[in-house]
C-alpha cells in the first residue's frame, strides 16, 4: 500500500471510535462511569456490543483509552513551553475547559494510569531540572515537594471548578489561579490583584 492509499478499515475504526467516544461523553455528563452500561453506550453510538468488545473490555477500559488520547493531546499542547507555572497554568486550565467532562470523570475515577496522576508525574519529569535550577538552595527532595505542593494546589482549584463551580469559564479560573499564585509569591511587590 502506498502512502496515498488508505486502508478503509482505518476509516471505519476511527469512525467507530469517534461514535463510542461521543456517546460515552454524553453519558459522562449525566452520570458516573460506574452507572454507565456498555449496552446504552453502544445503542446511542449505533455500534454493536460485539464491535465494542472487540476494542474494549468494559466502560472503564473505554474511559482509560479516552484518557490515553487526552494525555497525548495534553503532551502536544504543552510541548516546548517554558517551565514557568504562570505560563503553563492558563494552558492547562483552558485544556481542561475544552475537555471538562472527561477530566471530571478522570478525577472521579482514580486508578492506575489515571489522566490526572499522569499529568502530575509528566509535569514533574518535564520541568524538574528547571525547578531545581530556579531553587538552587533547596535539596532535590525539597524541590520535589515544592513542585507537587504548587501543582497539586492548581489541580485542587481545577477539581473545585469542575465539581462545584461548573458555570465558571476557563478564563474565570485562569484569573482566579493567577491571583492566588500572586498571593503565594513571596517576592511580590504589589498587593492582591483586583479582579
């Protein structure tokens, strides 16, 4: 097969996956993943259960596959950005805003390979050296604690938004997080910014 030719099975697979993802996301807006059945996802997607089980063992496997795709999108979105939390924070929050239903499900369904935990670990692995250079007087373990303290706080704000304040926009949360980061900066020269 040449590079121009496409296997029609690839197109069918992409379409089937898209239908299952969209159906599942609709149900995730209505109820937790544990209350979603494969039958209802398949019916709404117009896909047979046999086809579903060809790719996924259950609704949790579908959620994990969707989180895998989301993680790759996140990595692509952050690629090449500096290790500045104030720079990364709005990118992450807006990304969550675009994918809020799936990220909310990831927060609610913790487990191995969870999107939220993978993002935390990836951010640390990607930016660890920069954080160590920015804090040369801190031992490596303290830099790690500082990083997880700061980023977990940001994730706490995002979780609070997704579960308790869903009517706020991503830009509202970016402003709130920026104001909180300003307060946390021991070198700030200006008072808490007016919003």
